[in-house]
C-alpha cells in the first residue's frame, strides 16, 4: 500500500519536472512562432517585396501616396546595428583579450583578486546606467573634441564596447584557463619567453573560446536597445561618418513600436524588423556552435 | 603554427630582442588590465559621486513628477522589487523543475538536446525581442494590458534559461555518492531528489538566484512594452491585491527604476532630469552591487561551513 503511494508520487514528480521543461520548450517555440508570424505579414498581407524591404535605404512608413507611398527600407537600421556592434568588438576585443591573458597567464593572483571582481561588477551594471553615463559624459566629450552633435555611432560604439568588455574577457579567460598545463610547460621547456608561449601556443589553442567570446559580445551589442537609444541620436537616414547620428534595429523598435496602430503597415514593418533582429541573433548562436566545433586544441 | 614556429627560431638567435618583446608584451597586458580597472573605477566613482548628491529620504520616498521638478522615485523602487518578486516566484519553481529534469531524469537523447537548444536560444535573444513577444502575448492576447504581471512574465522568459543553467549546475555539483547512499538506503528517486539532492544543492541555488535577481533588477528593454512606463497613484493603505489602487495589484502598470532612468531621458519634460537620473542610477547600482556582495558572502560562508576550508571556488555558480 505504501509502496503504491510512493510510486504515484514518483510519477507525479517526474511529470512535474517534465512540465517545467515543456514550458521552456513551448516558450521558445511560441516566441519564434509569434514574431515570425507578425513579421512576415508585411510581405504576405501588405504585398511588400522582401528585396525591397531588405535593400531599401529610405524608412518613411508614413509617406503620403502623392509622394510615392510608404517606404520601408531596413538598410539604415542594419548599417547602424552592424557599425556600432562592430565598433564595440573592435575596441573591446583587444582590450578584453589582453585582460583575459593578464588574468590567466601574466598575474593570476592579481587577476583573481582584482580583475575578476572588476569584471563581475562590470557585468552587473544595468545597461540603462551605461546609457546614462554615455549620455552625460561621453556625448558632451565627443561633441567638444571631435565635433558633430555628440550623439553618434561612435558614442554608441564606445558605450557598447564597455558593456561587452566583461563578456569578451570572462569567456576568453575561461578558455585560456581550461587549457592543459602540459601545453604551456612544453613550450616553456623549449625555451620560449612568456610572450612566445602566449602568442604561439596558448592563444591559438584557446582560439575557439576567444572567438566565442567575441561573437557573444557582438551579439550582446547587436541586441542592446536602451543604452544605444540614449546616445545614438536616432536619425532615420544613412549615416555618413562615425560622428553622424544614426539608428539601429533595436532603437528603431524601441522608439516606434508604441506609436503605431496594430494592423497598420507601419506596425507590421516594425515586426518585420523584430524578425530580422531575431534572425540575426539566431545566426550569432549558429556561428558560436560552428566555432566551438571547429579548430582549437583538443585533448 | 607557421608564425609562431618562425618566431621561436629567430627568437633563439636574438636573445635580447626576444626578451624585450616579452617585456613590452607584459607591459601591454598590465596596461590593458589597468585600463579596464580604471574604466570601472570611473564608472563607480561617477555614479557614487553624482548619486550621493541627489539622494535623500524625500527623493527615495516621494512619487515621480511629470512636468515640474522635485519628483522622487519611491513607487519606482517599490515596483522594481515587487516585479522582481513576482517574476522570481514564477521563474524559480519552473527553472528548478526543468533543472531537476535535466540533471536527474534526462537521458542523453534528442529530447534533451532539444531542451538545451531551446535554453540556448532563449538566453541569447535580445531583451527587446522578448519585450515585444511579451507585448504581443502577455499584454495583448491575454488582455492584461500594460501590467506588472505581463512584465513579470516577460522577465520570466528572459530569465528562465539563466535559472535553468544555474540550478542545473547546482544540482550537478552534488556528489553522486550522496544519491547512491540515499538510493541504497531504500529511498526512491523522488525522495532522493527532494530530501537529499535539493537540500545539498541549496547553497548554490540560493547564490544563483540572488545573482540572477541582480540582473533582472536592472532590466528595462523587456519591460517598457510589458509593465509599462508609468506607476499609477498608489494608495499605500490599501493592501488588497485585487483593488486597482493597491500597490500589490499585479494587474496595474508599473515602472521600474531602470525604465524610469530611460524614460526621463527620452521623453520626460521635468527640468531636473540630471538629478533624478543620477539618483536612480545610484540606487540601481547600489542594489545590484549589494546583491552580488550578499551572494558572494553567502557562498563563501556556506563553503567554509560545509568543507571547513577557505573558499577557493568562489565563482563556480556565477
């Protein structure tokens, strides 16, 4: 009798755990499904051609029919997104990797005592706070010393570079630390200096991990909305230089989604933009999976 | 291998050059770390200095204003914590359940691979996309409108993969011996999980939950289109959660601190944006840092208690 009750409980517990897992799966698929369904309505319901959307350089969903009708080109957003996230990786990449090497190889004691807490606090600072400091410090600095309005792709890239610095650093550091000691010791035994060991052995061996850090950093920069929105200036035209204001996929969505009516072309074009953003994020994960499978040191 | 092989060979002939290169590189690594540390020192110093000047009791307790200066952030602070609480009461059981499945029941098959793919996908989504999904499903389809509940659900979607990963790590860190001993004593799997594995994993679970809370606390992009960008006038004497003016009503809109910082900078008309933003950023960062400190302290303390040694593995759960 008692056995019977216990095994019912056993089955219940298992069923509950299975339910939780199902929620995770359902959440993922419904998110993909709903965003996709809303996103493709621009092309299915409004008859906008996909190519026109992806290559159009003008974003004026409210343009009057006499001026040529609504134009929904996503190129300015794509250019903005890739410029700021690329810039962020260009700055945070070398700095983060060098810091990771410092933590893993040059001075593990200082690395553990100082750099790890530093990196952890940098992760913890909320993105709006980065945006706020960018707005109150960086934007005036750029305006004063480099010209322009200060609200620019450059400011956004700089803010993002600080935001993704911990991602790059901690993933690279983990990759370096997980290498077997033999590799390093063999290189030192051959008479290499530390720099030679780092450049010739450790970094190449840890490359997949380091690349993963860079890609995830780029993905984070690509998906960040509010911090960028606060410093980029939000201008819907093609940027001419790093000092000109611009717009990204995320900031466009942030700015406009609340002002449009559900079911209008404008609204539906925004959902298509969300879909583009989603697809790029998925692309970044795919890239990470590819990178972690290929190359690097294998035990 | 080509470049490194060459540098090793030529380096052997030019010992001095080799040494100098090494010293330059070492200096560069120190410099990079110094720059990163200085960036953090600047950020923290800036927030602390400006924030300290803006924060007083009145600022922390009075409601925000829309047009004139002198507004506070009282409701925003309350909403931030309340939203965190609401979201965590959904996320923690779900995440723990899923983690129990993954670490205790799952076999390495396609279904498990699918779960991992899902958590990986969810965790890499931009929070604005999660916010828009929330707008569509939790705000519009459910008919809740902009509400704390919708915000909490959006945060759950955002935080669930983190929770699953943290809990799974915690459960997996429990030694197999404990499970085997429990099973050998005649306990069944459910009893083993419930009475042995989860209690043993509790320290790490709690640490993981606190660290995840810190991240949720600062989230804004997923909330502007789900929880809304305003806190309605609240009646603090009304603690009936079903009443509209009650602070505890989960179906009212609510604005968190992080959202408030963004909103006053992008669309508010108040003249003292600077002061309010500085003060809010200060409180926000303070709470997040506090969460981190408490989590680390807890972990170090529990580690010491359980092993009798000083913590060496402070970061395993983070």
